[in-house]
C-alpha cells in the first residue's frame, strides 16, 4: 500500500505567552517545528494558522513572513519538508524563484510552494501596481511557467568544482529565458543556482473550478476540505480523471485531507482500546476528530485503507497541547503504525 502522508500547520496558541501574542518569540515556533519533525510528520505548512482554521481570528496574533520563517526552520530541521505559500497575484516570478531556490539549497531540497491566486481586494490593495489584474488564475498559470523556466535556466553542469576544491560557475551554460507574456516579461537567467532536485514541487489549496484546472496541470499535491470519507473519495476520483485528460498519471498528485483534531486523554474517552470519538460535520466542511492519539492514527489509517485520501493535514483545535500529545505517541512507538 502507498504511504500515508502526514502534514500539519503551526498551532496558534496565544495563551502560551501572556506578554506577547502568538508566536510571541521565535523559540515557540522552533520548538513546534522540532516536535513536528520528531513526531514523524512529512511536512510543515509555513502558513498562517488562520488559513486553515475558521475558528481563529487574526486578532489572536501575528505571523512571521513566510520566506524568513521557512529559511530559519530549514536550518534547524533535517527531514521535515517546508511548504511555503506564495500569493501569485502580488508577487514577481524572479524574486520568488530566487528566494525559493535559496531556501531549497539551505534545506537540501526540502521545500515546496503553494501557488495561491489572490482575488481579495483587501489583500491586493497593499500592492497598487497589481490591483488591476482581472484574472488571478490566468496570472498564476503564467507565473508558474515563468518560475519553472527560471529554475531551468541553470544547467546542471554550470557549477564547476576545480582541482583545488573551490567552486566556480560557467555562465555560458546558463541561458536567458526571454519570456514575454501577457502578465510578465522576464529575461533571466536566474542569479541563484538551480534547486538541488530541479524545479520545486507545487502544492495547491484552491479547489474552485478554476483552481482545479490549474492544479491538474501543475500541482504535486492538493490540500482539500471534504466533510466525509465519501466526499473525499469522490474528489480524488475527479482529480484522477482530470489528470488523465491532461496526459498525467494518477500518481502525479497526492490528495491531502484537512483534518481538525482535538486530542484527549484515554481517561476522557474511556479505555484506550475503545474506539475514539469522531465527528464529521458540514460546518466547517472538513472532518473533525475528537479522541486520543492512538485512535486518531486508527482513524487516519481507515480512510487511507479505503483509498479515500493519500494523507492528512492536521489542524490543532486546542493549540500546541494537541501537537505535544501527538508527539508523545512516538516514544511509545504508536506513530510507527503509520
């Protein structure tokens, strides 16, 4: 059976610091990242918790700038993949390509990015020169194409290791992309070496009709809110059908289901062998798990065994305490059940 992928977002826990709002200081975030890696997660979404939680208000705290946060976490983790949101409606491909490539080198190829078409005026109003764009999805498609071209503008042989051990660059092997399109005109080549494993994979969160059309062309995984196992299975089948029409394989995109989690002790849910409580709701439109950590693993394995999803993105409803409780299961060998 294919592996079960496990990702999560940082836990928004304003109560953890009574002096300053979340994240208070970077040590809080660093501690969470280490817990997430130790608990066996495949990836961390370096995104505002509010992006995935309908219950939390931005008044609860602030977030670090995505690139800065990701670069810092890349230097202190070893295996954790870092997924970085990029608002394509208010960014430029050249700057994004060089920043992501730099972080990918720092992390030795452990980055991915979420191409996010932004249409909200509240967001675009901060970027005066970009507010007039009428089709954020058209812009996003061209943005992705240009970014990949820039990463491919460096030849794999461009970096030369000399006999004395020093490295150099054969600039003749790097070619301008000379892109001229509706939204961007970019000469290239990039001024940062090609990412270690080539163009950086794209994750996707927008499952509108326009979003799905772009996702099946470019994405490697899709994060989705689906209320039940049946809904998730139907969504996965739809994406697989769309992939085939694009000449891609079913395996080219992994479906990751967002799951809100409230972890309790075994005494709160009865004996540890008793099935954990679980609730599926339509408001918000994602499954909600309530129970102990071992029951959570069994719940996720059941969905995976039915091939409804390729993995889960955990959103901690009770803040950092849920993450800590889940991380403790690793020491008992429970996480290895995955």
